């Protein structure tokens, strides 16, 4: 009886890990191929005279080093100047961010008390005048046609949210270039494209996204837009889509330890959304989208728990002499951990990828611990090495 229970725990945990980390993507690709769902059009965007008024909102906290380049990048977009409003919302800045933004030509600069990124964005939305509300980080640079391509998504009256593609640029080389975020992010963007083709995306990113004014939502200030907006749009009858032709770039965190710290902070904001923000409530979800939420979000964030269950059950099965198969599976799990440990000293790419996987898989558990222990602050600090 005990052996049977251990085998169930081991194989179920292993199957769920494999599903969320790989098989889910293959299933989406197969369904898209069978259903022949159309790929997003990349044949351009509306004519200049048809473009709606767009407010590009940049929330900033002590960003004097990069805000001039960001404002210049925004003003240089291929978008009619009379229909583009550049808004910089300074969230309790103690440096010269506001002055530099004004000098650079931003249309509206708000100097706000420290309340966190979300509340700064909310205030900017109230003060802005665009039909389309676009958002970006201070260190993210948009390609010349990104605003037009993002705005084009709203030609579909069912679209309430559109997210572009962010490309991470390696901020360091040699010994410091240990972060393998680019590998993960390319896979994540592939999943996002498939989700968008079949239904709606399950998450966005802060570097480049937009909503209609009428679809914009006020959310808890500790619950960021990246995860809160897409599923809430779906619950309200809108689509949340991915527009890969709308591109932005930003520096990635150079070190794996820095990436772990960044993801740990992000996950302390994610668990409140998952557990009390309504994401797990099926009300308002089409069945296919509910499966996407379970597969891509709930199971992905539960992966550290699943790994611990699989490892513990595997050790117990080997201790009970349950057969050579379980010796092999235990060896594989221990090999992954050993490779991750070696990745801290040896800069071989496979070892770095193993280390990246182990550390980023552990980050949801660390973020959950942080949230349960002392809650989550609405304010934020820039990740190291990204400016």
C-alpha cells in the first residue's frame, strides 16, 4: 500500500512537471495546427491618419540615468506626434528624473508621492487623454514602429489588452554573463504566441503593452499588470493578445543570483494574484482558457513543490528497494542538482542552463515564503545591472 502511494506521488508529480515545462507547449502547437488557427497578421498597421490617440505612460522611480533616452525613444516613434502623448509618472523620485524628463520633451510629467508602480500608472491614466493607453518601463526601448503595431491590435473590437515582444540584451560578458533568461524567454514567447492564436495570453510583460481606456482596470497595488490584466480582461469578455511585431528591448540581469532575486520579488507579487486575486476562479473563463491558466500558471508556479514531492517519493522508493527504474530516476534528479551546483563555478552552457532552471524553479517557493512571512510592498526597486 505504501509503495503504491509513493509511486502515485512520484509519477503524478513528474507528469505534471513534464506537462507544464514542455508537453503543454507541444499540445498547443498541435491544437493550433489541427484547428488551423490563423497566425497574427504582420502586414503592417493602420494608416497614419487612422491611428487613435495614444498615451504612452512610463512609471519611474529614480530613473535619472535612463529617462532621457526613454523619452527620446518615445518621441522618435513612428506615430503622429499630435496623437502621441508621452507621460512620465515619477513615483516618489528623490533624484532628477522629473527634471530630466521635462527637459527631454515629455508632454506630461507627474511628481507623485511613493505609492508603487501601479498607483503611479493609475494616476497617469486619470491625467492622460489617449484612447489607447500604452505602458513601458523606463529602461525599455521600443522599435521605431512598435507603437503603430501595438495600436493595430485594437482594430479588432474584441481586443482589450495587447502585449508586445520584449527582447533581453545581455548586459555583461565573460564571467558575469551567467544569466540564461534569454533561453527561457524565447520559449515563453513561443507559448504566448500560441495562446494568443487559440484564445488569449495568460500573462504579459511590463516593457511593452497597451489597453483600451474603457478596458483599463484598477487592481491591488501589489498585483502588477503583467499577470492581473490578461485574465481579468478575459473574465470581462475581452481578448488579451500577443503582438510579436511590436518589439522592445531591455537589459537582462547579468548574474544568475540577480535573476533569482528578481524572480523571487516578482513571485511575492504573483502569489497574491493567484490565491486571492481571482486568477484561480473559473468564473468567466472559456474552458480552453481555464486549462491554459492551470497549465501555464498554476502548475508552473507549483513546480518547486512538485519537484520536492517527486524527489522525496523517489528517495523513499529507492530505500524500499523498489527496482532499478527508480534508481535511474533518482540519479537523473541528483544529476540535475549536481549540474546546477557546478554551474556556480564552471561557465559551461549546459551547467549554466541547469543552474538557471534550478534557481528560477526555486524562486516561486521563495516568493511564497516572503509573502506569507511579511507581505508584499507595492513599491519596487530596479533590478541590479538593468540600467
